[in-house]
């Protein structure tokens, strides 16, 4: 139980990768805040699965793209539970389309949720971490932030932006023993990827040396490492979880 | 005196320094070993404690213990 007595907040924790991260952190002993915005039933289901496994959690509704709402909600969590020790900026949306036809709104909403949301939540959560001289911020980026992907100029820009945010924050907060890292998932089986046509999914698999899609649990394992004291000396890094489809620089 | 005592409490806590080093003429950076992040945290702690907002251009002028005490005394008038 490496995370006993710790409080974690996972944005976008109701489904997919976020749900797997919530469950994993709870299984390590953390009290996990499951943030969601649109789907209370899914968030309740995540909580039910955590509790069924003997873990502890709570659900918290706010839109990470709504700066004030996010700050208020995080303040409330800090005053109720005394602390946030681990923040996982996982909330993400897609509004795919070729750039020639992409609406400005599609750019703004993806950047607001995926990049600005991480900035706002981190800003609200970092102060008690700095005071405690211990904290973990983990941003969920994506392989497309490194490789690019046609149809995803907005999403890949936001995900690449998270890497820069991570490195600068890591430098600013290192003196307070708060580490900031990224996890960059590749092709992971979730609602987000289930929508792709079968032939596209098959074609993608041929690009993956390990020959299969990843699971949300694979990503949760990387987050668990970065959240634990096993990663004390790791900051400003990106941990790629992609079956080898991209091997870094 | 209350303001001064409170201010010294904040400085002692934020910068983890001995109380007897927190004299009016002490510079946060040169005498009390503060770095830039310490200064930001100190300003944020002042904002919280005294329920005020300190704009960046005011914050930049707060470089000694006396500056901080004077600033808080001024805004509380």
C-alpha cells in the first residue's frame, strides 16, 4: 500500500484510461477523487468498482476547461481532505477533422480541456504540495503529440503542449520536491478508439511492434509508478506506453 | 504590533528561518536565503492571511521584512 493516507485527484476519471488510473491508485491505498463532467453514472460506476475492491474514493463534478469551477472544486477538496498529494491531468476530448475544414471552436475546445485544463488544475493543486514538500503531478499526453496525426492538429498540439508544460513545471517545482511527469499512451482500447473503423484499427496494429492495442491498465501501471516513491528521482520526463509504435528521440 | 507579529510568523513559517533572524532590515533573498519561488509563496501567504490581492508590481517592491510590514500596515489602514 504505497499510497496510504494520500489523496489523489484524477480528472476525467469516470471512463477509459481515467477509470483504470483511479482504480489502480485506490488499490495502492490512496483516497481517489474521481472527476467527471458529463456522465455521473460512469463516475459512480468507477467509485463502485473501487469500493468493491476495498478502496476509497469520491466523485467530484467539474469541467476542467472552466477555470473558476475547477479552482473552486479543487479548493473544496483541499479543505475537506487537507491535501492533494497526487494530481493526474487525464481529462481529454477529441474534435477530429482535417485542418482545412476544422472550425475554430474545435481547436479552442480541445486546447481548453486538454491543455489549459491541466494548467488550471495544476495551479490550483500545487500549493499544498509545495508546502508539504511532496507532490506528484502526472499529465496524460499521447503518442500523437510526438508523431502528429492527420485529422488531429488540435489534439496533437494540445498533447505536445502538455509535454512542454510538464518540463517547465518540473523545473519550477523541483525545489519543493514536487515531481511533474507525462505518460504518453499509444493506441489504447477505449471508447475513444473503439469508434475507429475495423480496417483502420487493423492497419494501426501493424505499426505496433508488440502487435496489439494497449489496455487502460497498461497506462495506469505507468501512472502508478510515477505516483509512487519508486519514481522519486524522475521529473520532467515522458513515459511512453505504446507497444513500441514510437520509440522516442 | 499585531500586524508585525503576524507578518513575522508568516516569514518564519514560509522561509523556515529562525525568528531572531527576521529583523526589519533583513532582505528575504540576501539575508534569509529565499529563492524566487519562496518569494511567490510568501506573497501568496500574505494574500491569504490578510485577505488582500497583491499585484505583481507591488510584490516586486517587497524585498525586506520592513517592506512587508509597511505594505500590510498600509493596506489595513
